[in-house]
C-alpha cells in the first residue's frame, strides 16, 4: 500500500506537469474583454493537482497517513477481479460507442454496471439506464449543441433533430 501511494502520487504529479506544459500552447492568462484564455482552466486545474500530489508525497515521507504507514497488500484477489470487471466494462463501453453510439452504449453499460456489479434491483437499474441517455441527449445535443456519436442508431434520431434542432 505504501509503495502504491508513492507511485501513484509521482505518476500523477508528472502528468500534472505535462498538462500544465501542454495547456500553455493556449493563452493561460486573462484576455482583455474576453476573460480567461483557453488554457487557463486546464493549466490551473493541473497546478492544483500538482500541489495535491506534492502534499501526498510530503505526507508519505512523514508517514502522516495510515496509507503511508501500511504494509498491507495493495490489491487482493477481489480487488483485482473488480478492477478487471470495471475496467473491461469501460473498455466495452468505449468500443460500443463506435457501433451503437453513446445513446445505445450508455444504457447497456449502466444495465451491466448497476445490475451485475452493483447488484441493484431492476426497479432502480431500468429507470437509471433509460433516463441517462435521455438526459445526456437533451443536455449535449439540444442545449449545448454538441453532437455526440450515434453509430448505427443515427437514423433513429432524425425525427428528434427535426423537432429540437
């Protein structure tokens, strides 16, 4: 556990530095009459993340947290199994987006995740799996005008485009 905390903090700190460097390709300062530049939000978010990771490393050196003093195994067999199942289901979600789009992949993912992994009732699982793509559609496609991938299900959305767009 102790080694895992340090490795994670160092990797995330390196990633934070990379994000800060990359975000400077856009303006990270204040643009007159427009507000913050395009790189400001990612730069400062990564800077805060870097400070948090440095604090985690300091606490690790001081052995100030239970994790920094722990000699327990980082992941037992159950944790590895759950990691593979959750990671595999997220990979499957991303793969399904190509074929059945976001609005087909999200309910399939939620059905699996809530019912199989979360062991929730059908009474909770079905409404969440059905309502999530509806909310996502109205938020992204209608309100924000950001068209998400629809895959082979796109013809089903033509009538909705006629109504809302």
